C-alpha cells in the first residue's frame, strides 16, 4: 500500500463546550467527518470547522447520527426506517448548505456512534441510511466498518463505499469493535497505535484483544477527535507512515476530492 486515507470526527464542539482540537487535527488528516448537529456541533462551530478543512484541502464528510446530543450519539435508538431516512436527509442537507457557504462540497457520509454500529449488521436501519443518502445525493460515498455487511448492501443499492479501520479502538476476534464499556476497548499509546496501523497497511492484519490475528481490508483509518491525545496519535501515525513510504491522502480520486 503506497497511500491511505486518515480521517477524524470533527466539528463536535457545542456552544461553550469544546470538543477536540479541530485546527491541529486538520493539519494531519486527509478526511474530516464533520458533525451535523444531531449528536454534537452547532452551526457556527460546524461552519468554522468546514472552512478550516477547506483551507487545508481536507475532504469533508457528513457525520450523521441518531438525534442524541445528551448521549453524544452513543445510545442506540430503535427509530423507524422512514424517520431514519428523513433524519439522514436532513443532516446531509444541513452540512451541504454550510459547505456551499464555505465554497466546498460534501463528498461522503460516515454514520456516527451507535448508528454506525447498528447499521453495520442491521439491514433495516442500514437500508434506511442508504436510502437517505441516495435521496439527497447518490454520488456520496458511504464510509463504514471494514467487513461489515452494510458495505455490500450499499454496493448492491448503487452507492460507492470505503471501508475503514479504527486506530484507537481494540478489535474482537470476529473483527468487530470491542464495546467501549469493556476494559481495553480504547487505545491510548501513540507508538503502539502507529505500529498496529503500519501492520494493517502493510499486511492487512491486526492483533485482536484476545491475541488472535484478524484480517482487515481498509482504505481509511479513523482517529476519534474526542479521544485523549487524539492529535498526538494522528501525528504519530502520519509520521510512521511517511517514514515507511506510505502517504496520507483521500480515498477519493483527485478530481472528486
């Protein structure tokens, strides 16, 4: 692998509540999953993040979520497919409007938190998200968990997809993310994380939390913007990759990035 995308969840501050360091992270990543207001982010802050991303040439994606600001979008909601489709359309539309005001476009969609985990295997909600994306802009790419059935569902529905792996999360032996409620679910050591991601890029494998080896085919790597030490982790991954001859760039073709 000569290049890989590095993405992060940004635009998540709300009023006086600061979340992450968007400006610093945008100097490291190639794609920004920007909050759309349902789990985090206010219009002014989202627009500021979009403008900062545009200035750095970072590709913008819509980070859609369940309507759950109090739970930061990490609480599962048994929403109807019709409501979920409308929620997705609404969020993408809002981000598209702000992006247009900044002179850039939204290129992809990455669901957030509980919605991301739910649609990975829930065909009904997964199709509802896909239907929402197709309704507003079928050219948008869906970003999802590497190996998750939702990616094939999206392909069959006519969407382009990109598979991602998580730098700062532990994996179970079945290739799923370890629940945040479990010990060791979130990784913090930048050097360890960078070594794991280099192995992923070189060999397509990672060590699971039980010590087994799992295969992961990913074109993008995520560092959560709200994690402690997130910028340092992203910087170390980029440094390690570039030292190994792997460049950080968007998964999209140049004419679409």
